[in-house]
C-alpha cells in the first residue's frame, strides 16, 4: 500500500540562503552507499551522525558545490529510515543541480521526489511521532506568534498526546470492567458498583472537558481570532487597527485588497494571533485585483469570532442634541447607541439613507453593508460596540465601559459597549484585554498546546458519547451493552486524535491485563 521507495527533496526554504539542504530518506541503506560513492567521492568516509566535509561531485567528477554530508542510519533518524543530508550553499540553482544529481544516482533504487510532508508521514508510520506530534511539526513551522510556536513545541513534545493517551487508558480500564461484566450478567450491578463505574466515568468526563477547553485555546493560537471592524467612514477603523497593532509590534500579513487600505492585518496580543478585518474596502467594484481582496474579506467575515461596530463619540453627541428632550426617558446621561443596522426583512430601507448609487467603485451604503456583514457572520460571533474618539467629548473619559442594558441596538442583549480613543490610546488596553478574554486567554497563561479543528471535533465527539454513556448507566442494567458501546465510541474518537486506535487492539489488552477468573 505504502510507497516505500526512497525519497528526496530540498529541505530548506526556497530562495537564497546561507545553507541549503538536500535530504534523502530510504528504508534500505544500499542507496546511501551508492550516493556516497558517486557524489561524495572515494575520499570522504561517512560516519554515523558526524559531519563530513568535501565536494559534491557531478557525473563528470567535477564538483557541483562543497559542503557537509550527514548520515543518520535507521532507526535513529527523523523518519526512522536511513537519512542522508547534503548541506551545501543555499542558492536555488546549485540546490537544484545537486537534487538532480541525487535523483540520477538514486534512479537505480527507485528514488523519487518527496510529497509535501512525506518525511514527517514516514516518521509517523515508523512510530517516531504520533499524529498530533506530526501535525505539531507543521504547526511549529507555520506559527505566526511566539505563543503559537511555544504551544506547537509543547504538542510536539507530546504534552497533548500524553493527555489523550491518559484518558484513553482510563477509558480502556472502564471498558474492560464493563465488558467483563457483560459476560457475567447475574453479577453486573454489584460488580459495577464495586468498581465505581459511575465515578470513573465522571472523572473521565471531567478531564475530557478540561482538555477540550485547553485544546480550544490551542486551536485559537493556530487560526487566530477573527475580528471584523465595521462602521461608517471616518469613525476610526484604520486608527483603531493601528492603535492595536502599534501596542505590540507583530508579524503583519498584508493582503492587498484595495489600493488604499490594507484589508486584513494580523497582530499579536500576548502572543495570541488576532486577525483584524477592516470592512472599509468592501464595495462594488469592477477592478479584478480589488475583487480578490473583497472575496478574501468576505471569506474571513464568514469565520468571524467578533464583530466590532465602531461609532464616533462626537457624532453620537451631536445626534443626542438633535433628539427631542425626554424622548429617551433616561434624563441627562449619555444616550445609548442607536441602531445602525436595519432589521432584516422589516420595512426599513437602507436606500433611504443613501444618496449614492451602487455602480462603479462607490462605497456601499453603510447600513446596507452592515446588514450584509450581519447576514454572513456566524451566529456564535460576539458583538462589541466601540465608541471611539471619546477625547472629543467632554466627560466621556470617566464613563466606564460595560454591558448595554436596554439600548435600542439591533443586537442589544448580546452587545457590549467599550469607550476608547484610538488617538490618545485611552481604553485601548481594556479593548485588548476584552479580545484576549473572548479568545479564551488570560494574560501569561501557560500550558496551552497547539490543536486543530480535527482534534476539537474528535474531542467533542468523545464528550457526547460519554454523555450518552452517562444516561445509560443511570438507566440501569438493561442498558449495559449500550453503555459499553458508547464507551467504545468515545475511546475510538480519542484514538483517532493520535492515530493510535485500531479496531482490534482491545481484546488483546483485555486478555493480557484482566484476570477474568478472579
Ligand atoms: P476610518 O475611515 O473608519 O478608517 O477612520 P480613520 O481611522 O481613517 O479616521 C478618520 C479620522 O478620524 C482621522 O482623521 C483620524 O485621525 C480621526 N480619528 C480616529 N480616531 C480618533 C480618536 O480617537 N480621536 C480623534 N480626535 N480623532 C480620531
Ligand atoms: Zn480606514
């Protein structure tokens, strides 16, 4: 099934660099011997895990480059196979020549170019890494913040896997008890009570829940928190974005959306990646380049975790003055934020507020745009209203941020209000902390490991099987086989995470560890 031919690849990043590495992995050592004889020449002797310097020879025995050869005999290598690394100068052309030379010499042994991730795949197949660790290798390489990198390393070290394995172990023990009981039905209730089946189940459930929470934070570190900034032109979206980015210099991922605005900016707050999405660039356009940026923006909006509606404090104050006194019934305090989003499907027509047409590259009407955004964000997204420019309004600085109660806002019940000034920086720290809080992080939080959507799905599947199991155990003995089945499914879901479980391994464990004659 598995294609076990020798593989090779340039292992270093494309482009110019100080060093470039061509890597070969092969299940049998004969190809390594051949490569050494033809490319390293007769003078150079390979010693396991010791660097050997010299020329890399072309077919005509002329040197292609000079560098180090490193040999890792199986099984003590990354892949668990025999590995040869040729470390030369990091020029793309010289690396290609060296790679072609390796392919040429290795042809007799069936060598081919490696698929992406294939070295790591072989490491997994040879039990050098489990699935979680193999994934962590990729996540470490892709990490966009320090926290994400540290967490990936933690997964790579096996922190996540060990917790999964521990849980799987506990589940297995419980399953053995239950399955053994199934064989002796007349004693089952007594037996399960003595074995504290319910207590064991509750403890497993508890641990699994905590693991799920940590994994969720870990997944967040991989994907980042998607924060969508909406609001009329000039409320300060770009300024807020800059204020947040400026507070902690971050890796920036500019996506050329419009000619003027950067659409998505990734910043890092305490090491948690935050993707800030400025919706100002969303408009009808015929420009193909702009269109790509706009599509990308919509795709990110569909994954929004937070939608921030920006308002400008000075404009709110002006709107207030135009209100008939007494109308709000709130006396003299600052009026709550008025609705800026038309109720979907009601008579309120966005065009009424818009004097502009929708052709060419005209900006979309803001209320229509916000309605379109609301229609696309997931139901789970949190809503924040940010009142910016509080420096322009007398007395606003003292107002604490908090929940809006009774505000006539479209999402009133779920909307929190924060007041800040992107210009003076007042309130920015509170906003940063709010985002971290939504992302599920406390400042300085330790012990998070990187995780993926796949892991979360398996964990939540395991959780729901445990929940079913709980119901069966409370129903009593008739449901014992169902109880056993739910435990098996939960166990299987966990096993899928590390790639450990195969369908048949259970029986062997039962017979080797459980004394049925007792
Ligand atoms: P956007 O169109 O929503 O991206 O708004 P900008 O960030 O471009 O800001 C529009 C204008 O408001 C600029 O002149 C900013 O300098 C100004 N501005 C933004 N935030 C603040 C603030 O907190 N206080 C004051 N006084 N001006 C601000
Ligand atoms: Zn802007």
